[in-house]
C-alpha cells in the first residue's frame, strides 16, 4: 500500500499496540512512529524491563506512551482502549514447547486475552482491531497453534455477531519471521560462531519466511484493507532448511575464522508434531479465498447476522483459488536469491542483544 495513504490515515489516529515489546509489536511501534507519523501511540506489555527501555527510546515523542498491562486483565484492556481508534493486537505466548508444557497459560493469554481485547474494542467503540495470527493456526498440531486458531475464530465471530455500527475485526496470518526471538537464524549464527556443529531437524523441511520489517508493514497495511471478519494471509517466499544452513555457513564461517568445510551439519530429527512443510491456508478455506497482489484473503464462513458487509479490496487478482497455500506447493528460493534476501534484510550479522542462549533449532 502507498506510504502516503498510510501516513495520511495514521496521522489522524490514536493507535494501541499490545505486546509492544515483542518482535512484531516493537517493529509495528517503530514504523507507526517513524515511518507513518501516527497521531498518538499507546503501547502496552507485561515485560517491565523491555518496556522501560522502549519508553526511554521514544521519550522525545510527546504523542507516545507505554504502560505495564496484561491482556489477561479485562478491566485494564478496557481502560487502555479509551479514546483509541485502532488496536493492533500482537501480544501472545508463541513458543510451541512452552505452551505444550503449560497449556492453560496459553489459553489464558492467547484465547481469553483475545476475548478481553475484543470486549475492550466494543466497549470503547474502537474503529478497527487487527489480530496477528500464525501459520500454526492452520490444521494445528500443538497447543500454541490451537490457541491461535481460536483467536482467529473469536475475531471472526465478534465481527459476525456485532449489531449496528462498531469495530471492524480482522486477522492477519503469516509464517516465520527470520531474526525474531527464538528463530532459526540466531541459533545458526551462534552455532557457526562456536565452530559447529550446526543442527538441522530435517534437511528437506521447507518454510515460508519474511523479515521483521516486512511482517510489521503488512500487518499495518491490513488495518486499512480490512472489511470485517476476514483473515489476511501474507504471501511469502519459501526456503529449504538445508539451503539456509548452507548459505549461512558459507557467509559466516570465514567471518568467525573458520573454513566453511569445517562446520559440520548434524541432523537431529523433527520434533513430535512438527510438520515437514508449512501451511498458511487449508483445503476448507480455499472455497472462500480471494487472491490480492500481496495477500490471500479468507472470507468469513458465515455472513454477518446484523449488518451487510461489502468485501472490496484494491489489486484483486482472483476471486477463487484452487490449491492450499503451503510451502510444499511453492518453489523454494535458490541459494543465490536466499543469500541476497539475507543480506538485504540485514539478517546475517544482526547481533542478539538479550543474551539468550539457544540450544536447538526453532522455526516458531
């Protein structure tokens, strides 16, 4: 979407970003402030330390404020949403393993938290609410994915059950954000720095990928595109895990004083429930999918009960699709293109700042 359109829109809006300290939330905050000159921004998170540093970073902006808050607290969400025009909801528990070990914690944040944000939007007459979902919501095989699917369904149901004028609720679904916390690139970088071995779950595994900057930009775009109840699926390039490993070894091994041949690759096997390919759209959904230039749009399975919604988007390419959107159906990037992608998005040498020790590969 044209930057001028986004600038004109957001310069007149007060925007609330939940999960402002997370990977996507932080970049959404940055773009709204620095690129689109948002009228007013309120960011909330339950991470006290990161919120402190985020507050310091934007202390010179009189129209920006941050608050400690948890999406589990319904009253707090209602309070934080007063006077807000747009909510971008990025707060969530996202690590598959941790959600498996503590499923009810995932339910409280990823499901009840979404419902609390929905209630706050309705209570305060907010114009638009965008929920950020995940590829793992498609045919979920784990707690995290199941909770994200329920978040999508809550958003769609809230839009369908709304009487009269009220918020436009919509979701946006995308795959792996390279360079984010817990993602595979920081792990590979650390393993190469240590001289290997570099661990792969399965060399033939494929995934959709995108940069943090692009992911946040496409979330912001959907604020304007949303008509109500739909799920926007971001179009993304595909990578083979083996190709990513090979490119990173070739690029980083000399930087850390090793020959590329010295870095061994160890196949450790996929984790229980882990998919060989990534799904962003399933067979059931293709019956009601439109294709745009940068998205697929999954229209609601049930029409709104109380209001007529006209679904109209710019750059409509097709009003029907024949195949599910998954990484097994798409051609992966070749190594030269992948190398350019990593360089252009500053992913190869981007340092980690949180001191986190990574011990195994993660795509989530």
